[in-house]
């Protein structure tokens, strides 16, 4: 009995090796077909051809496997063959760590984002006037910071809410940034405004509502400016990564990802800050990651704890909104910090940064 089991096992081993040789021989043929298809710009997946192959195989099937089992096994073999034919970027995205193990470092006016040192973005939700923007810029400058934010084109839930000053807002930002030697981060909502914006802005922000505006992403991929891409309101991490891939695939790899909270059933905060997205994105991609504590929490009392958590978990920087007089702000008045609060916030943040080393 023992010896017949041994014999059968030996036979099984031999058959396994034959199958191995056959599937690899098949793979080589598949690769050759793939090369011909690439030259002729033909689609790799051909469902009609797959159906023909399955029909031929099952018509010769004499068992003991059922046709459905045979189809299942061969479909796995076909799938593996297709992956072999597919271009590299399908297997490893350009934004992935697999493709580029080292961190992307973004250089803006003398600072390096993604290189270990933290760089934060502060400024008003919206640019409302020269004075309002300049007051915040002064406070940013006094802290030795470089990045000033301010919305000129505001994507608002209601069409009757303040929509931003548009190009006039960009002009104010540029003037203030030049006066205080700062770099400007500002949102652009449509491809046609990108051309204008490059003259005024140092980092183009693509907002949460536009994370899957694919034409905007493609256009952002064609300009020579860093892009700060925010996570969509209900976007999965995979969708977020693919949105960044749209930009890099068109040639622009200077992308900063920004986690800004996602929509969940929780109502205690404006959105739910997905803090673990930071290490996930760090692991999956080589891009720098910032955390927007204003739009994720929507609560002034949570800005500091959320920012501390973000730094501790490995974010490259924080984004938060600051307004000289939040009570009269034209947008997000409930969560912008006034300047004394900002001073205190920043003091505690840098204290933590020192302790984190
Ligand atoms: C903003 O940063 O001004 C903004 C509108 O944020 P989000 O796109 O994340 O809502
Ligand atoms: Mn805002």
C-alpha cells in the first residue's frame, strides 16, 4: 500500500513538472504575441479570442473535471498571460514605491518638501483683500515659514456663497508673496485657468471636489509647477493614488498628496480625518504627504491634536487656515484660526517637532 502511494506521488510530481513546463512554454508564446500586438498597437485583452480558446478546450474535455472547473483553471492561466503582456506601468504605477523607492523631493523657493524636514502651509481659506492676506503673510513670515495659502477660486457648495476673487485674488497673493518672500499655494478649478495661474502661483492646488476631474488632472500633468492634490470627499486611497497617476503620467511628477478628511457617517467633525492614510500613502507611493487639519476636522479645538497626530504618524507637513478675523471671514469662519491662536498653535507644533527629532 505504502509503496503504491509512493509510486502515485512520484507520478504526480512528474505531471506537475510537465504542467510547469507547459505553462511556461505557453507563457513564452504569449509574450511573443504581446510583442506583435504592441507593435501594431493592438489591445492585449481580446474577449472573442478567449472565448474561442475556452470553447476549443472544453470541447475536448473528457473529464473527470467538469467544464466549469476547466474554464476556471484556464481563465487563471489566461489572466497570468495577460499580465505578462501588459506594459510595465500597469503592473507598477509611476507614483508607486515599487517604481521609485526613494522619496520624491519637491523644491520650491529654497525649501525641500519630502526630504525629512516638515514644511507647513498656512493662510486664509479665501483671499478677501490685500490687507487680510498681508496680515496672515506677515505672521507666516515671522515664523520663518515659506508657504502661504489662499483661495482665489473657491469651489463652494452653494452657488450663492462667496466664489473667490478670481484672478484679482491671484494678483493679491502674488503681490503679498513677493513682499514677504513667500511661495503661494492656491487652488485652480479649471484647465483654462492653469495657464494664467502659473504666473502667480508656486504650487497649484487641486481641491477635493476636483480630485477626479480627469481633464484638470491631465492639464496639471502638462505644466511645470508642483501640484498639491487633495483627497476627494469620498475617495478611496486607491482612487487618490490613481488621480496622482493621471498627473505624473502626463509628465509632472512634482505632486504633494494632501489628506483632508473623508465623508463618513460621523457628524462630530466636518469630515473624518483618515490618519492611517498617511503611512499607507507613504508606503505605497514616493510622494510627500500633507494633512489639512482645517477641512478634515472643521473644528478649531481639534486643529492642534489633529496636527500633532499627523506629524507623529509621518506627514511631511500640515495645512491649516488662518484669518485675521475669522468671525467675519467670507468662508470657513468656524474653523479658521485668528493670529494669536495661530501663534500658539505653531509654538506647540514646533515643540512637538523638536521632540520627534
Ligand atoms: C481648500 O483648501 O481651500 C479647500 C477648499 O479644501 P478641500 O478641497 O479639501 O475641501
Ligand atoms: Mn476653507
